[in-house]
C-alpha cells in the first residue's frame, strides 16, 4: 500500500466511525419508546433479565460483550450442550430451526430482528459497526483459523 492509500483508508475509517456514532445515537433516541415496551413485555412474559449478554469475537478476534433483548428461556445456554447433537449446521456453528428454548415473545422479536436493537449500544461503544459481518460467538470462533477468514479483520456489524 502506498502512503496515499493508507491515508485514504484511515480517513474512510474515521468517517465510518463518525457515521456509526451519529446514526446509532439518533436511532437509540428515536427507538427508546420501543426499548421500554419490549423490556416490559419480556419482564411480563418471564422472570429474568431483559438483556442477553453474549461473548462475541470482534475485529481481529478480540472478544466483546454483545447485547440483545432476551428471546430465550433463562437457562438456555446451559441446555445448549445437551442439544448440540441436534444442530442443523456442520462444524463449530450451532443452529436449530425450531429451537424449543425460544419464548413466544422471542419468536416475534427474532422474526422482526427486534432482539438485535440493543446492539446499537455496541455500535456506540465501538465494538461493532452499523454495517459489517455478523460476529461469531467466542467459543465458535476459537475453532476457526483467523488467517483464513479476512472478514475478521474488520469491525463486525
């Protein structure tokens, strides 16, 4: 890379970061009534926390806490290992289409991607960007060779 390309790359990164902060801030303000409604609905449906915090691998494999609205039963993570044999995806990634651990409200939140709204806080913190690849769970990303996946060199979105 030449000096000009490096300078343009840094300038574009700064612009993208400023864009992320401004848009995420505006969206958080505009969507705050929905945050309150969703939080109340989660509390009414089941006991436990409103938010689900998961460790994810960010840029260059650095772990961060990803925030989501809780869409599963409270002990869903502890049940996951017992269900691993039912995964519909080969390799380290765990995926089940009709997962029994998802609550009724959780099905609605996931259908419309409302469970992911708290990730706007991750964007403000700088862990994520508004646009980028989906971050891997830490335990799944540990099984992937980073040098073979160039997408992990950018901030997830």
